[in-house]
């Protein structure tokens, strides 16, 4: 529930509004995400920034907290703090800037969604050191502040992305331990194989984490087709959880000396098809949405969908890098792709996964039904693609529709 508007005004040393590259119109009533960047003297930061939005509790006793504090007050790091530290990320209702006074006013109208999203440790450390008189002079240190507005519908997703990103050692150590070999063997013949990155800061077009989220949806050992109360929604909501699920299965069966019983090993032959299915859906969503109708509202007007601007480069599909006129949110794509788990069975002889029917062929037949159901669900949820991606009833409904298709 929204609270009374809280407005914080303070001086900044620099301010810039970053244009939204996907803005569909100049209509100020449209709540498109907007980004504002500023640098502020730490002495000018308000001491009452709302903190209910930060998913982490701030412990100032950790080694990371000590390093932040040292970089803030150490003379050797003077003038470098705003470069060395990520700074604060705030969500807000609105931002205004007075260029004559060099002051910014940030409005927070709903404290369940507006406030500090990331950088809580930095904020508390700054306040503590000022309170202890370890910083007393203006101009000693500065901090970056990023403010995002118009993100209420994706606030939870943003908070998770900024606070719960996969630890470096989990992702990179999996590559060092050759734990991605199942996936590499499965995809080595695909033309996008060379574009997959497996470690942090690798300059590759495709992140292995995106593949983890997709294959997780088709683990029929964990999500058996005999159960109607378990849906792989974590594929949409948490890349970290998908990586953990993959590594847990890998370690379990390796320790048992039975790696071929790993459900992801049994899925090897289907992995290229799963990615092909995703890419096919991503490219043909507008076609499926339109169906045979000529009067239907254009696909680009749906909340969360973006149409490429005239004169701008086309969007590219995630894996096959094919041109697209529209960009579709994963909140629409993932529940539809996951529904095709119902087309998987386990071969009685080899125990390997197999398709009951060609998934792309089924998608072409059912595309309009699946896409229109998904868009309708988004509308019923307040035109919220993020809530759509987390709707268990939608995941179940789409699954049942595909299940009935092959079972006819």
C-alpha cells in the first residue's frame, strides 16, 4: 500500500538523466523506466533514505564491509571512493533537478517499492563514519548515486538482479571443474556454441546462465509430468537457483559414480531443441499473437513489448542472433517454453529423455492459443509482465494446453 510521499532534497556535484533507449513515446504519463546518475559529496547524503526496499540486512562486521570502510576513510584512497565503490541504487517515484542550486529532489511515494535497492552497506558505512567524526570535511569523498523511476512493475526482479547475482566462484569454478561438459557436448555442433561464455567478464554474446534457466524447465526428474503442483518458476525468477540445481545434480551423480543417471545428462539430446524452441518462439511471438485476425491490436502496443524504432538496428534473438522487429519480455516467453515439458518422456531402454512430438511443430499449431492466453493473463495482472512470469496458474494452464495437444 502506498504511503505519503517522502521527498529528499540535497546538493549534488554532477547530475545527468540517461535517456531510455526503448522509450516508445514522449508522453510523460507513460511510466517508462528512467535512469538518473549523480555524484554527491558523502557529507550531503540524507540520513533518512528509505531502506525497506533493500533485501539484505546490513552487517558491518564482514570483511567486505571493512574494506568499504577502509576505502572510504583511508588517505591512500582519497579521491577514489566514487570510482572504487558501486555506490547507491535507489528506486523512486520521481526525480527533479535544480540546475541553479545544483540540488536534486527525489520523491518516494510507496516505501514498499521506493528506496535503497542496492548499496545498503555503503550507505550505512558512510553514515557511521560521519557519526564517528572520521569524515568531517566536505570534499573529502564522493559517492555515485543511481536513481531509477517507473520500475514498480519490475522492482522485485531488479532487487534480485542487483543483490543476488551469482558469486564469481560458483560460476567460474564450475567451468574450472569442467562441470559444464554435459552442456558443451550437447551444443558443440550448434552455430552459436562459440558465443557461449562460462566465466565472469568473458566477452561472449551468450551467458551460460541463460542456458541453465532453460534446461532447468525440462528436468522431468525434478518436475515430473505426473505432478500438477510443481512448476519450474525459478527458471524465470532466479538464475542463481538454476545454476545451483544443475550443480547439485552434477555433484550428486558424480559422487555416486553414476553420471549417466543425472537428469541433465539424460536431457543432452534435447538441449539443442530446447534452445531452438525458445528462439523460434521469441522470433514468432508477433505472428502467433496476430493469428488469422486482421483487427487485432498490434503486438508492439502490449506493455513490456518493444518495437524497434525506425532507422534503428533490429533486435536480435538471444541465441541464433536473428533479426527481430519486436522484443518480448521473458515473463511471456518462459511460461510458454516451459509448457513443452509435457512433450518429454524417458526412454524405457536407455533412460534418456525423448520428445513425444516435435515441439516446434506443436508450437506452430498452438502458438496463437498459448500467446493470447499469456497476454490475457498479463492484462488481468495489471499489464505486468514480471507478475505474469511468476504466475503459477499461467504455468499450469499453458502446460495443460500443450499436454492435451499431444494426448489427443
